């Protein structure tokens, strides 16, 4: 079933199961001319989520491969707090030829780290990260430690992924930008300021 909102606006709402979505989009998968035209007109890119830290990694990889076969063009991971887990996942799916975008979440506090670890499905915060966040005993120290952990993860991930998605916890965009400062300038997207 598809419910569509006002034509021409971004308010359209669609209610489809994942399989239906990928089945509808598969004829337009890269490198088809139809998709190239569609991308030029609508900036459509089919992405999928992936959980490299899944407790049932074989099942997660099978689902990931199914999503790619169904037309996914890139994968975005859950927030990654254990770089080795993501690297092991990437090694297992190295023959799947779509870009992997790693999720990076700068933790805001020990409480935030515990919440991510215990309440967010598919996210695991390793004990050493929890310990570092527990040791940050003020709000400012916790924010700084969260940024430091995210920067370390980002630097370790960059050589192995095709991009990153840095979250702005609680809408704090400045925190995400602070994390992004460790991205080498040659890997950054051009902006109006540095495009010329």
C-alpha cells in the first residue's frame, strides 16, 4: 500500500515494506540510464541500514546481501563505537560492491553512553568507552571526551569506509563539526568557500 501526500512537496508519506521498496526500485539500480536520469532529476539514491555489531552476524550479512541484490546502492551503519567490529564486518562483505558509510556518534555523557548501549537496538558501546565516559565527571569534560572518542573512531574508520555520517547529539551541530575537523581536507566535500 502506498499513501502519497501533496504532489511536488517533500511531505509525501509512503507505507511500504522493505521488500516492496527494493523491488520497486531495482529496475532503476546503477548503472542504468534510467537511474542516471532519475538521479539528475530527483537526487534519488537507495540506501540501506546495516548493523556490523549484530549478535547474529551471519543473518545480518545475509540480509545485507539481500538488500544489495534488491537494489541498495549504499549502506549506512549504526553508530560505531568499536572500530574492530566494523572492520571485521567490512572484511566479511568485501565482495559486496556498494559504499559503506559509517555512523559516528559523539557521546554527550556517561548516561548517554549507557543509554546507547542498553536501549538502542543494534548499538554496542564497549566497556573501555563506557569507562572513559564514566571518568569524565563534568558536563564539559564529558562532551570533550565524547568528541575525543568520536575523533579517534573517525580517524581509524576513514581508510576503510567510503564516508561517514556524524550525528549531532541533541541537535548540537557544533559538536559534530568539532568531530569532523579530523577529516583531512582532501576528503571533505567542496563548499562555496573552498570550491574555487
